[in-house]
């Protein structure tokens, strides 16, 4: 069972979209739309998981959902968790997922994740969502590196200049920040 949940349901249009998408795909047997604290509560004892989250331009959300579904079916990936979607309004923060455009976030989790299935699933999702204008969540699973991000964010060079100015010795750097921001 794949269940689509929505974290922000203040907009009837967004809620209607989620319901429409679920019915259109016909791969859910139950659709519930409500505030996330009322609909998706995971007991702490089973909350150990790996997670990838991608933001795609809002007008590409349906394409992204179709790609994830197609991947799961074609590759016979037995996921063990729902795909959550939520809409986020555009902003003007230099390396925000929502810089300059409204985005739809797809959050993909895998409980007690280890091994090849997780790697294959997340890598394949990323390969399908990046061409749709997808941007990964900064704090979650990604295989991308600095050069990839430089192409995704219009203000990447401005951000790098600020980084050089405020942390020239890379006091706040670690392996992960070097992977995504460079040295």
C-alpha cells in the first residue's frame, strides 16, 4: 500500500490535487489528507530509517510522482514506506530549494535501511527527478556533488563568495560540506 500524505493542508487546491493524484494513479487503496501530526505519526520504536527528499517545481509534481511509481514498478523495488508530498512557496534564499519558484517536495523513506535495494532505489529516484528540475533536501540522502549543485542554483556563485568571506579557513567544513559545497 502506498499512501500519499500532505503536511500542509491549508489550501483546498493542494488537498484536491493530492486526492486527484491518488485516484488517477490507482495504486493506493486509502487516501487520507490532514495535518501531518494527525495523519502520520510513527511510533518512536520504528522510526529508524533512511530518507531522501527532493523538491521539484510545482508544475512538475505529477511528472515526478509518475516517475517514482514507474521506477518502483519497472525495477520491482519493494519499498516499505509511504511517499509524502508537500508544497512549499518560493523564497529568495540563495541555496533554498524554493529559490525563485514554488516547489513540491517528495519525501521517500526506507525503514531499517541497509544494502543494495536502498542504494538502487535512491540513486534511481535521483536520476529521474534531477532532469525535472529536482533539488535534493540539504540534510537528506543525495549522491550529488558541488558541480551538480552549481547548475541547480542560480545564485551558487554568490553563495560561494559569502562562504569564502565568512569561513575562509573552512572552520565549519566537514566531509559532507566539502562534497556538496566544495573545498
